């Protein structure tokens, strides 16, 4: 079992203000994906508003150079950090694909519209949050987490507001000196399997109920086509139990879908032991009785007693029996 769960204490997260830089397995692998959520430890303030511009990462590079940063296209906007306490969080990045390798550093890009409202003041006055020049130069979070192909990773930025706001004595300035913690964990697994017959090109898929709710708006499908050997791999599947459905790509194929139930654990590769069998589509039997009379036609397996289907012919003795299971003698 592959597991990953690291905790990185960070006294000063990289706040950059309004600037951006710009083996034997034959199955194609996908890039790892990354999600980033923002949470907050409670603070004795009425509101702490920060303007989020982006989240950026640097891969396989632990240097202080300003080059090499990758934008994660984070959701931008101004948020009140105190809204994300008690189990609530703000999704900044959702399953964004990045290259496999070592995620060396992470940077939170802020605008300059950061304010605070002090608890207990007579009126809700917004005070500007000042930022020390050292933070404006771009201090970074050291992550050093290896991201492997096919997995999804969740990063949580935990902002300790109480420790991050400094009242600067007689100057009257309120200074933002962030105290944060960054944690990471693998949040998905991989499903591998084989389809039979192997020479029928097919698509394997699972339906993911992302939020675990009856609503379907947040559901999504993870799918992959089989290779020339009938093998497939479904990457980035969250932990849970799924029905893996395999369907021929050619709708006119003699085969219909097949499926099996699989349990997935985060950080693990689950290999389906037995091939998923594609089911032959039902057939039909048609005929014409001589003498143009109405007759009753019955269907049963050869040498069997049980009758599986019964139909009357028309007045001309013609009959059609549909949905007859394949690969049997009748």
C-alpha cells in the first residue's frame, strides 16, 4: 500500500502580491492531479478578508529562483478566512493536472485588497492589513512531496488567523504575518483490469459521487479505453466501492456491457483478478409455419423441460421471438 501524509509547519507562506510567472505496463498513464483547500483556525476577529489571485507550484526545483512556477488556475476572489473554520473549507484548486515528480514548493498569490474587521468595535470598520516587505519578496512553502502518475493529491493550507495578525503598537498598523500549516495526502487510487474477449475495443468507466449526496450535479465519470490486449486503467478514483462498467466502443458489436464491483483505497492500485466478461447480446428466432394457420411456438433449452418463452404466430403462421439468450441450443 502506498501512503502519503505529510505535515509542514510554515511560519511565513509565500504571499506574492499581484504578480504571476507565467516498464511493462502498456496502458497509458495520466498526469497526477492536485486539489488545494483553504481552512482556518478560529481567531478573535469579526472578519479577515484576503484577496486570492492564484496558487502556484514549482516542480523538482527547490531553488529561490523566480522562474519555473506553474499556475494552478486557482479560483480567485476575496474571502473571509473566518468562514472556513469548524470543518468548512474553501476549494482553491480542484483536480488540476500537473507533471509527475517532486512538488518542491507552493506559493499563494494574493492581491492588495486585504482587510480586517476587529471584534468589539462599535462599527464594522475595515482596516487595511499591512504586509512586511520580506513577505512581499515571495517567501515560499517547502513541500517536497513526490507526486506519482495516476493519483490525485489533496493539499490543505491551514491559516492560523489568531497568530497571523499583529497589532503594531502605537503606529496603529495591523500587520499580516501569516502562520500557516500545509498538509498533503493521496486522495485517490487506481483500478486496473482486463476485458474478455480482449479483441473487442471497449471503454471502462466508474461513476463517482463526488460529494456523497443524492444530487447528481457534482457527480463525474472516470473512463479509459482498453488497449490492444484488452487491458485498462482508471486513474484518480477516490476511495470507495464502485461498479466498473465495460461497454464496447462499436454500438453494432455482438457484445453488450459487462461489469464488476470493486473497492478502492487511497494510495493503492486495485487489480481486478478476473477478466470482466462482455455479454453477448440476446438474439431472436423467426419462422413461418406452413398451412397459414395460427400456432403456439414455445422455446426451451434442448433436452430441458422448462419453457423460457411462448408466442403465437400470426394468421399466416409467421412468428418472431426476441431477447433470446445467446450461446445456447434451443
